[in-house]
C-alpha cells in the first residue's frame, strides 16, 4: 500500500499541528497528569475525530490509512494525545457507527465527531482483561427496563469533562434462552447509578483520560442496546480488530519520534573529540532502528489496505499490533541508551517516550494474546 498525495497532505497537516500545538505543552501536561480539553477541541476542528465516518454523521469519509497516519503523527510527538484520538475513533465512535440504529447514530455521532464530546468503550474489568468473556458486569430485564450492575477499569476517554457516556459490555441472561450471553448497552453520562472515577498515578499516557466505571442499578431501555441482545461479544471482538491498528500506529509513531531524537542527539553529542554518531556502535544502532521502523510501517499499512479493500485483516492487525508495539519498546530503549544518563532526565522527551511505550505491549490485547490470535489464523 503506497500512500497517495492526499495521505501525504494529511501527514504534513497533522505533523505541523503536533509540532506547533502539542509539543510545546506535552511535557507540562505529562508532569501535571492533565487532560487537555483545548487540544481535543483543536483535533476536532482539524477533522481528526470521525475521519472514517460518513459526512452525513459529521465525519470526513476518509479511508483507514488516513486515520492511521494521523494517529502515527500525533504519537511521534505525544502518545497521550494519540491515544485520545485512537480510542475515541476506534473504540468510541466505530461501534456506534457500525452497529448503531439510525436514531443512535444521529443522536451521538455528530457530537462525537466534533471534538466537543468523547465516548468510552467499557470492556475491561478488574477480573476480566485478556479474557473478554470473563465479564461480570451484568444486566437483567425488569419490565421494560434493563438494570445494570458492575464495574469497568482502564477505560479511556470515559471521565473527562467532555465525556458524554460509554458503550458497556454486560452479561445478559433472558428467560427465553436461559443461557449466558453478552449484550452491549449505550449508557449516557448522568444516568442515575452510573458513576466514573479518573485513575491517577499512571506511569504512561499521563495526559490522557483513563477511568473506572461503576454501575449501581443503572436503568436503561431497549433503545440503549447497541446491536442486538447476545451480539455483544461479537461486536467487542470485531471492534478490537480495528482498534489494534490504532495501537500499532501509536507504536509506530512513538518509535519514529524516539529514533529522530536519538539521531539528532547522536549528531551533536561529542565524546572522544567527535560526534557519537560517527562511532560504528551508535551508527549501527540507528541503522537497525530505521530498518525496523520501515518494516513496521509496511506491515501496518498493508493491514490498512486489506481493511479498506474489504479483505480479511484480523491476522495482519494482530501482527501489526504485536510488531509495532515490540519495535516501539526496542527503539525507545536504544534511543534512551544513546542519550546516556541525560535520557533519564524529564527535561529530555525520550524519558517520557520510554515510559509511554510500555503500555503498548499490554493495551488492546497483550503481546501474548496477539500471538494466540495469530496462531489461530495460521491454523495452529
């Protein structure tokens, strides 16, 4: 998949935005662990939310690669802003766009594409991370209402001041079927019994919003069901396939940014009377980093091409997420090594990049889970 001139324009536009608006304040936002409503609004004005959504619902109608390039370019500067965009588009907006009724789409999507509102994706629980079918949050039918009880954890974009609700996977058991099944509900902020709590003290993505969700006899109706009763697990797993591309893009962008920092530093840092970039041990590190980043980009862009052309892409999405997140770890580590002791100081951005990469091998399915997914696709 070769990017077109339109893709190149998107890259240039988002890179300029990230350098001009995000980079000057990224370190401060990280230090304060502060979510920026202003940056989210700017990203909305730039058209980054709902990039792949039809114009009818307030989106841009662009392809997957356009969106992935935008995430990549944000992560090159700051992963916190990249994950705000990635989680909102892939996990927040996409399930409503793909499975929502026309009424649900018209009610939520224009707001969510504007940058003035965010939406969460409530899957992970304290005892259900990699095992998505281990969900304990449950809903039962009482008259014309569904009553939801339980909790979620590590949910992005769910407790910010502009968050307006979350999609929530629950266990439902109807009298008709009598069996355990999963159903997703749309739950608006302000619904009685629904409470969110921001998670503090994070090692990474400190300027993004991460929350716990609590449901205490939350009452909703059939109009809040996303998809149909019993379709919840299918929706969530299909959503994760697309979400993996976003996490891969964060890994790719982070690796690119870390590499560029290391390259620039190696050219100006002198030891033994010459720039350290002239020493073979350093130049070979940089050569390996550059090569692996290009391999990661090729794999991710192929997965995007498969998705956009309607071909199966689940295997390549898992491969991309696995490889890009592992390369981000390797490149960030080597980039910090090139910085030496200075790389351990907060005044050098590589310190933040080194912390931010660590989530990538965990979020959206651990590296181990990706290998299980890949193994199943190749028939073992």
